[in-house]
C-alpha cells in the first residue's frame, strides 16, 4: 500500500467521495481510516452518505399544471354568432296590396268563427242552455264581471261536446265557467283543466267549488280531450 498516493489516503478525499459517490467513500473509510473512527460514527457516516446517493439517483417528480380555458372568450364568441344570425334574417315587410289581402283573410276567419260558434250554440246542449250571470264583489254591492253556468249530464259529455263548449267559452270574457250536474257536483273550468268537484251556492248569487275529485284536460286548439284522470 506504500505505492498509493498520500491524497487518496487523506481524510478529506474520503469525505469528498462520501458525498460524490458513497460506495468509494465507504471503501476508503474502512480501508484507510478504520481505526480512526468508532463503530457508531462509521455507521452514521455510511447511512448519511447512502441517503445522499439515493436522493441524487431518485428522479424528480413532474408537477403538472393545468391551465383553465378562458370562459369569457367562449361567451363573447357565442354572443357574436347570435348577433350575426339576427342581422342576416330581417323581418319581412308587406306591401300595401299584401296587407289588404292579409286583413281580408283575417276578417273572413273571424266571420267563419262567429258562424261556427252560432251553430254550436244551437246544437251543443252546454252552450244552448248556458246562463250568463253577474259576478259580484265580496259584499255584493258591485258587479266585477260575468260568469257562466251550464246544466249538463255527466254521461253525455262527449269529446266533441266539450271541445265545442271550450272554444265557445274561450271566445267570451267570463271570470269563470262551470258545468252543473244538478246533484251537488259539477265541473269547474280553469283554463284547459276541467275539475270535477262538489258545488255549493254562495250568498251573492254565485257558487263555491270544493276539492277536486278528478279532472280532465280539454285542448280545444288541437281538438283533444285527456280523460286519463277523470272518473
């Protein structure tokens, strides 16, 4: 071992390799400096040197960073697209002749509708026997509108009768309408819903309607009657 250069035997060279490459540093420690350090110190130096080597050999974790899309940019693009669509489709304008023809057609439709309602009034039992009555305020001192009462037989309320009746009352300005079965029950009409319920007469020549027992839906615009919830 006399041929080994002195710097290799030196303590600083051994400590340098403990940091740079632990296996060489540990070999130098036990070969040239075994008697100089106690067992506890040698084990401690070896553990620390090995930990440094492991930490240097372990690859660094890649941290992903997500970049959020700028949402306001999307909103601006959508708004711009809608604006372009509205601009491309301007409202059509009618000439004077077209406007006259349109008004004439509307008048004909109104006359046809009045004619149909007049015929229905003669044939439909709900319309033929309809009573238009004044609706008074809570203390009976002032008229606030008109309601309609029609006498009917529950078993005779066919779809055609109800559709014609619904179209008729929709053409009037009634506060409410109802069909009286004259047995303490009837149908209270609110919009397209015909509610079968108990009916009692009020104090001001009007009527009170109890809790709904069953109901049917009359869609006179599409000539349909839904009886799935009607008993």
